């Protein structure tokens, strides 16, 4: 896969900094997320990654990694986890806490992103920048675990997101009057629906196309509007009134959250 130039530059700058600090630390580096799924949007998308080491980084190495992420000047920003080969072979719920980078913020010990979506994304779609190809390594990618985690994400994060966004007088409710938040919500829950329907992980844009097929024509305007926003299509909005767009986005989300199926055999 040919990486976008901006992604290649950001990854090269990171690996140069890491190797200067300790050339033996990062043995595997894999790009996942929007880059691997062909939906990278310059100026919007981060570079999601999994960095693999033989053993957990020492306190000194963690401190050095924190400095590296804080001073990376290239955009897009890097967002990902550090893990070991051994932890990749385990159920991610049993993986040891470890470093997590989110942009220039760095968390030395964190469970965030150590979940089935990350492990499945690596196993099925990961792009090897360094190290063996994903098909050549042992990654615990259990479909039942993915389905359970996805349902939990739907019932936890997304139901809460919808409740907060539904209160217009709150910061979250007002944010839904912008273009970014409706697109985030509509395409986000559509990704869950796709995963629970097919067992596969797709990009936000592909999730929108899935939603157009899965749901009736009455929902197409809000789906198409969110796809327009995601694709940075500068043609006129399909909505004259942001309040109407907000209301239809929240109604769509409520419908999808409650419609998301439970495939046979997922436990």
C-alpha cells in the first residue's frame, strides 16, 4: 500500500526519533485506522498505529517516548498504543496496560485502545511499516470478543454521547449544531451497525455507504450530508438550517443504536 505523503513524513519523523533514542526498542510498527482503510482525510484524520516491543518499555524509555511525542512537529498527529508481541497474542482484555499516545499527549500506563477493534484492525487491515506482515504474527482476533465489545461501545459510549447531544443547552448539544459532530455521530454508529451485521471493521465513509443500503430512503439526506462533511465536499449543505440537521442526526443515531443487530453465534 502506498501511504499518503503526509502520513509517510509523519511516520518517518517518528521512527527516526525513536531509533535515535533506542534503535532496538520498536521492533514492529503498524498503521491501522483510516490510513489502512483508504479513508485518510488530510487535516482531519490522525495516523492510528500499533507499535510493538519485545518487552514493556522501561520507565526511562517511557519518559523518552513521552518527549518524542510531545515534540513531533509533523501533522497528521500519531494516535496509538505500544504493546508487546506476547500481549498481541492474548485477549486484549487481558493485555498489560502500557503507553498510549494521542497526538502530543502521552499516557505512560493506559488500557485505552487495548480492545478487540485495535487487535482486529491490526490482524485484518494493518499496514506493516516495520516488522513482519500482520498475517505472519499471532494476533488474538476473536469475532465473538469483537461483537461483545462493539455492543458495549454502543450501549456505553454512544448512548451517552446521544444523551448529551440531545440537550441543546449543554456544550455537547450546541456542538451538534456544527458540521463535525453530526458527521461523527451518524457515521460512528453506522460503523457499529456494520460491524455487528458483518463482523467486519470499515472506515467512516464505507459505514455511511452501508447505512444508505441498510436503512430506508428517508434517512438518505442525513447520511449523504454526513458523507459530504466527511469527504470535505465543499458543495452546499443539504440542510439550510443547522437545527434541522442536528435533529435528524440525533434521530438517526437513536434509531441505529436501537436497531443494531446481534448476529447469530456471537454469544
